[in-house]
């Protein structure tokens, strides 16, 4: 028989060979009550049932101990008023008990597997349980160790099972370590080692390990922070410089050097030319200063320069990583180029004219016509006998305006009919000066 359910019992039968003259009592006893028990401690045979088989059931005892297979026996003694059956020798029945107890440790994961995440929340921890398979003969200590304590830790570090609580499950908590390093998802092995001074079966027994999956929440990146855009002036002063900051998002496995370059050094320079981030200062923002360059060139008040960043590192996550550019606006301080003066011409009208009529001239300008143009003129008359053809007050320096939206305007000089026969004369209009 075996200690395990299903094959735990066996039977045999007992009967007398001859009719007794009185009742015969046969006691049945197991030589090892822990290993096997019998269903009836006493069998009674009478003068009427002496030849009827009576059954004895033997039941294996599960002791929870890895004691190995055992052989024991069922003994019998007879008592009777029949002298022939008094203390009659009766053969013992040998019984082999097959042990089903093996020292071991059972592990049960709450969700069938162990998984933790570096992200904050319920997924930061997970648990599993351990329990002994059999009752030990002494205390059993199980040491619990993470193969990578930088990724996940375990608690407690030791479980102790006593002979009284060996079948009570004990819980191990696996906690993730948020390390700020971009390592991707990875696996951690949790190792168990048993030790027992009082039970050789549990001393350094092999215990399965547990694999915990650690989900990483870190992604290598470079963050650039600017306040309201980067804008500088060419002229010295408070706005001659501007700044922005650079910082890594995760801890690198090696130093990261970021080289900073201005796309047009004649307009903008940067300082420093490079930044170095290490495993200790990776999360400390470093400042870049942008300075405008006074190039003495009129650039229509504003120009734009792109500042680029290039990363080099033995950490493959950061080597040549994509980094945002900065657009720097430069306010020009060079004086604007002088405006181009228009060309003004004067064309005479119909000639000759009769005294009393007006002499008409056309004043023309070149270039833009969006604004009105004031033109300074000088009016003269030329005669041979001192006669006076031009109306009073119409000679000398004069001013006229070409209206906006047109390139020409007429200018008239009135003449006087004096009813005197005199030689012909000439009226002349010339530019005195012009001003927009």
C-alpha cells in the first residue's frame, strides 16, 4: 500500500480452520501505528461463524515526512475457553508502506507569472508564495536573492519554516527599482537556497528559481528648454544675449558630449561650444548662451539663424540621438540705406502763347508714386526792353506738389495783357531743389 490516496488501503481475511468449543477472540495489532492502522482491533469467532471469513483493512498513514518506504507487520493473538485456541500461534501479516512524501518546496505565482513595471502605480510590485511539501524534522530557512538588485529587490530575504507551520504559505514581494536608465524590458532571476540544521532532507535541497519580468519606463532623450524663443540684438545691451538650457532625460551608461553649432557665426555665436553630461550630472540642466554679432550690415532689421546639437557617446542610446534645433532671431542695428531720390523733369507746354494766357509746364517724377512729392521751382521771365509779362508775384522761388498716385502734375504761370506794343519775351521754369 502507499501513503497516497487511491492506494492507501489493503485487506486480508481471517477464519478458523475448525469449530471451537467456545468463542475465540483474536486481537489484531499494527507494529507501527504511524505507518499503518487496522480496521478491527478484535475479531470474534463463535461455534456458528467459525468458518466465515472476516476481513481486516489495513490503512497507510500519511505522516508528511520523507521517511522512505517501510515494512511493518500486523500481529495476531488468540483468546478462548477452548484450550485448543488459547494462545494459538497465528502468523503475522507483513505490510509494505510506500512513502509518498519527498522533501521539496512548492512555489505559486499569484498571476501565474511575476511582472513589475518601473512606472508608478500598482504594477511596481508583485508577489508569489512558498510552502514546504513535507513536515521537516527541524527548522528550514529559505534564502531569497535577486540576480539584479539594481532592477528588482525581494522581501523578505529569508523565510523560516518550523515543524509547526511548514504547510503555511509564506509570501515573497518583488519590488521594481526605478533606475532612470533606458535599458528596455528585461528579466531578473530570483534564486532560492534552503538550509536546515535539523533535517538532512531539506539541507541544500534544490528549489526552482522564479523569473520576474521588469518593464522599463525610461527612454533616452535630450530636452531643450527656451523661454519665449531665442532673440538677440546686434547692439550691446540687455538684449545682446539670450539663453536656453539642455538636459538628458535618462541616466547614460557613459558620458554624453553635445556639440553646439551656430548655422551662421557672422550673426550668432554660442557658448559653450559643447556640453558634457555624466552619470552624476545627467539630470542637471546646463545653460547655453546665444550672442548677437554686430556685422555692420543692413539685414532688414531681422535675420534667423539655426543652432544645431550633435551628441556623441559610448552609450548607444545617446550616440547620435536626434536633438531639436534652436531658431535664433537677430535684431539688426545697422542704419537703413538712404532712400533713392526721384528724378524730376520739367517739360514746357504749347508755345508761343498770347499775353494774358497762362504758360503751362508739366512736372514729372521717377520712382514710387505712393507718397506725394514736393518740388521747389524757380520762375523767370526774359525780355529785351524791360517789359513785364508775368503776373505780379508769380516770379522767383515757388513750390508745387505732385499728388500721391501720379507721376506728373501741371504747373501754370499766368501772364498779363498790358495793351502795349512791345517785343516778345520768354517765361522759364527750372528746378530749384526737390524734397520727398
